[in-house]
C-alpha cells in the first residue's frame, strides 16, 4: 500500500498476516514493486525481494537514493526475532575540520566533492541482508536465489533506460544551480544539456556495468576489490576525503532495535545513529494524551507537542553509537514517558527554537507468506545527494556527512571514522492481534511526524 502525501512525497506501509497471502510489497515506484513481486513469485523470500527492490529503486529513482548512500533494515523473522541491519557510512580518513576550514568553509558544504565525505554504507547492509536471506533456508521461504537473479532487473533498467518521474524532472530543474558544478552530474542527469521532462528516458550505463560486475564478483567487491578501487580512484581525483582504506575497512553491523510497548502492540525502530527513538517517543507520548477525536485541535496539538519533546531528546543524545554513554532504553520506559506526557499543556504550545532538518529518501516494505517482514530505508540524504556521479562506476554519492558540525564541542562533531546523525528510520509494529506492520516514509524531520 502506498499513499501520496499532500507535499507530493510518498508514505507507505505493509500490513501482513502470516499465511494469509503469498506476500505484500510496497515502494514509491511501480518498477520496484513489480521487481519485488517477481522475486516472491520465483520463490524468493521478503529479504530477497527487498534486495532486488533496493537495486531497482536506485536505477529508476536516482534523485532520491543510490548505492552511493546508506541503508537501514528492520527484519522480523517468523520466530518473532527482530533485528536491525545498520549500513551507516563513516566519515573518510581525511575528513577533518581543518580540511574544511583551510578550504574557506565555516560549515560543511551540501554539494560537491567535499560533501561526499562518508563511505557509502548501503551495499554493506545488503551483504548482511543477503546472509539473513540465506539463513531462512529450511526455516521458511526462499534464501536460494543467486545474486545475479536479484540484480538482473535493476541492471536492465539502468542499461536500457528508465522513465524520468515528475519529481525527478522537477527537482533537476529546481536544484540545477546547486548541482551544475558537481562532477558528473550534468552528464548523468541532463538531456542535450537541459533538465529532462517527465516521461523522458535516461540510462545509467556505468551503473549497470557496476551492478553486473557485483552480481558475479559478489557484493564485497564494492569495498575491497575492483569496484572499490575504481570508487576510491574517482574520489581521490575529485578531492573527496574518502580513501580506499576507508572503503576496505568498512563494515555494516547488526544491532538490537529500539522498542516501546503501546496499547496497539510493540513498536520497533532503528537505533542510533538514526532518529528511530524520536518516532517511538512521539507515538508513546501521544497515546498517553488519550485523544478521542481525529483531526481535532487536541489531535493536532498533541502530536505537535509530543514531537517537540521527542526531538529534544533526539537532539540531546542521538549521535554515533560509539559515542553514546546513556541507556537509550530508559526513554522508552513508562516512568519516563508518563513524566514527559505530564509536561504537555492541553492549551499552550511549548517553545520550539530548533531549525528544520532537510532530507529525502525512499522507504520500502516487503512481507512473505512465512511471516518474514522487512522495513527498509535507502538514502543519499538531500535530493541527488552531493550531486557527484563517479565516472568509472556511475555511482551517485550521498551528502549525509553535511549533517556533521565543524564545532568540536557539538554532539555530532566531524571526525574521521565517525558516523553522522541519520534522519532515516524504518519502522515495524507487531500488533496485539498477531499482524505485523512494516511502515515508513521519506522526508528528513518529517519522517517521525508522518
């Protein structure tokens, strides 16, 4: 199921009862939905379907995501176990505050080579997902499809051409002035030197070559072999702070998700460096306000005030998990939530001085008949990310590292090897009636609110 939001972005959900149907797929682009459905029809499981969708969405919706970005998975197995796969790229070894100060910047630029300062983490998370898919052999559905089968649809889209969506056409024109000097952008996303019209055809030939190589060499090649060498070479030539050593040592990690109990069931979200905690706090606080009428003043006011309190916690504690010293679980306890709910005034708004946070991405969901459910977000941060398209691989690099601060005292201060704060947060709920819902959306600070 997917729903168009008033701002033109898309929010989606996958609501599933194990054994009720062969599977459910949700994505912001029809091609990704169809390719995920085809994998389920081939006997693949929900994780395999999502791997195919993750590649396809980069091939047909590149202004919102690419494999030069990061990715986060929540996977619920039929046993009830929920895990988070965390593909959060680290800052490059040369990404120091002095680099930016010497280049004349008071803050990290949002576009160009110096914005492409973190290792792409999405493919490393794909590696963990592929292992999780194979682990389902004998326990549920699928786990046997080879990588070349999973990547084949995306390779075809990239090589033969994809149809430019309305949003890609609009954003290419709107962001042109910001992106025209980013290496590789004009060659990749313009037609005859002009932003494409909706419905036009574009190809990502080098990206197709990269996916095809990975389909035979394996995903690890992205970091530690031929593809990694080409990525590092291109990054060095344009002046990015990310080095080959950064790629070679990078690994995604498996984490326990954050969770909170509500009257509806248990809600799960991704841990730091994502803002998953904020999404959980909003829902748990709002429930405590006992609002009975939808779209009423109490409804809107309650959500806004719950969001303010959740974001204050987020902005105080969420950073690279290596740097967190507090127990985040306490923010999901009844004692903390009850006390926070008591501070919400039914008739007065709390002050809100914090700035708005930018961000765009894609959320996708998948479930199969065994009860395996996946919630996944893949992102390059802003539209078109850094704007940098690497010539040898066709990879569009993210600008997630622009969220770092050059202030060494800041919570998310820039330092080599550090993970940046992420707005991304895939969500999943296990309802009391036995159903499982994967849900999510795009939109930076708007994600927890939507």
